[in-house]
C-alpha cells in the first residue's frame, strides 16, 4: 500500500498517465523536438547529447539554444564534428546559463575523438554496464570525456553518480536513446542496451510527485534517491521502468500535482 493506493492501483494510475503524456504532441513543448529534426543515427545521437547537456532552466530557452547549437554545426552535427578543423571549432560561440563557448568547443572536440576512436557513444555505455544499471557506464563515460587537457570548468556539465549526483540530464539522454517507444517520442536507436537498465531522470518535478505518491522517501534529489526510485519503478514494470518518467513529469509540470 502506497499513500492510500495499493501497488496495483498505483501502477494503474501511473500507466494511465503514461498513456496520456507519451504522445507525439509531447514533443512540441519538449527539448526532444531538437533531435527529432534529424534522421541519421549519428545526428540524432549528437543532437540529443548536446541538447540534454543544456537541459536546465526554462524549456523555451533550452530549445532555442539547442537549435542555435545545431545551426552552428551547419545542421549536420556528425558531418561537422568529423570534418571540422580545430580552427573552425575554436570559432564556435554559444552561451546557455553557465554553459559557454569554452564548454561547447571542448564538447565538440571530445565528441570528434569519441567517434573516431570508439565508433559511437553507445559502445562506451554498453561496455561498462554493471549490476543491471548504467550508473558505472555514466561514471566511466565522464572519465573518458575528461581524460586529457580539459578545462576544469567544463567538468560540471556532465554529472557523476559516483559523486552523488542524480545525473538527470544524462539519464534523460539515455532514455531518449534506449527506450523503444511505440508512440514515437523516445528514439530507441541504441539496440545493445536493455531499457530495463535505465534510471529515471530525477528532477524537482518528478521528485515532488514521487514523494507525494509515497514512492520516494529520501528528501534530496541525488544518486541515492535515483536508486530508491529505480527499485520502485522496476517493481511496477521491470522491462520498461523509465516509461513512468512521462507520468511523473507530466503530473508535475502539466498538472501541478
């Protein structure tokens, strides 16, 4: 029994909210609309990663600045990253809150290194799965991303669960890449990683709703809270636990639950 609801009633309620919010119209007001402008796997992957990286603050501003990043990459992010010179990259200029041109230029250079040396982003995350989760994968990815000659200021733009972070933005990126979504919101273009390993992109909205529903006891939105929520969501749906991100986020943002 959770907050007056049995587990079956809770699942039924959250399933109905998932169906309500996991619709194509969700894309219109969400940053996920940016990668939906692309068709190739690499372009979707890169635009998703960059968009998710700056996904904090007002959603309209996130979307506007994400489209600006794509414009700077000639709306062909993979081609730009692979073929651009260091001189060209060093002319890139963007600012979103604390993410600035220093960070953006480093991200582009590092993505170039990853695509040339690892093939794609999926391989890095897949190779480091541990204990049926992607927590270690995120930690290793950050270590690889900031390996040599990096601006210290830029490290804050990728979170690390091993340092206690909820890693909301990178978990959102992973949801976009991994979930097989029959309604066409999430892309599901990564085939090596099971959706059952995903963690909910925990933020102020989903955290508040989860606590009101009695699914989350921990007060901080941190890594321990993510693990607690993971366990609950996996109990409700072991194959696709993060589908409930739509339910929690929709209840919080659109219904003020």
